[in-house]
């Protein structure tokens, strides 16, 4: 087991989803950004790092029928599988490290709330972007949320990287057109404020193979 996987398995064994600092009962911003992407309900979507998130529940309620959820932690995924087991919602569950993912299909939308900012090593970030480019359909959209410049510098005992639009655009490189970005104040379950940044990009360039 990799150190990264061991860390997140431990987090979700020791805490409930409602206890982690990034918990959201209602993922309002994610849903608003997905709505603005204007995709049909059968479009293939992936939520990266969404193992215990309620976003998949809300997407199913809205009628999205081709949703994948990726998380490195089996314990995190088990929370969502348990919630959705009786709802008749078909979800593609992927227990993978995103930097090593072999995408099973091409996606019309890639959603990542608070995974990319944990990748402090250049090689991990480059691998992530390579996977992203091989996973998104040309014309697909990327929604990403990270800690903002001036926000937290650590989370869950780990260092993170803060981003604004210019810094994230430089990491993604050519092929991504910024559609919108802004800042959001997230309130943790303990009532602490955290400054997040959100970004929506269109993927305009076929990945080099």
C-alpha cells in the first residue's frame, strides 16, 4: 500500500465523512458549476476524490445517469456505496490513485474538489495533468477547487499548494481555456473559515499520444 493510500484509508477509518474539514452537506457551488457546463443528463462525468462526498447523491437526484466516482480510499468509497445502495442509482466506482489512473472512458466533465492541491511534487502534478488530458473529451470541461492564495497551507496533516487562475493555468498548460474562476469561503464542521478558489475550464486540445 502506498503512503498516500495508507494516509487516506486511515483518515476515513478514524473519522466519519461529517467530521473531516472539507465536508459539505450541500455541495451548492459544485452543482452550480456543473449546471453552467450545460451537459446532457447522460454525459459521462467523473468526481475525482469524491469517495465520501454527497455530490454523487445530488447528481443522481438530478437525473445524471453516467457518473463515475474516483477515490484512492476504499473506506471513503464505502460510505457513498452504503448511502446509495438502496436508491437504484448506478455509479461507476473507481478505487485508484488519480496520478496512475488508466481512464476507462473519456469524460465530458471532470470535477475535482480538493485533490489537486495535495499534489506538492512536480512529478505527481505532471502525471495528474497527463491523466486529465487523456480522460477528457475534446470540448469537455474541467471544474477544480483548491485552497486559494492566502488560504490554508496544510490540511489533514499534509502540506498543500495554493492556487489562483494564473498559477493553475500554468500547471495545466496549453489546451485549457479558462471560462470562470472565483473564491469561496468554506465553513468546516468546527466552524473554521477556509478560503477556496474555484475554476472552470474548457478542454480545447486533444492530448498528444
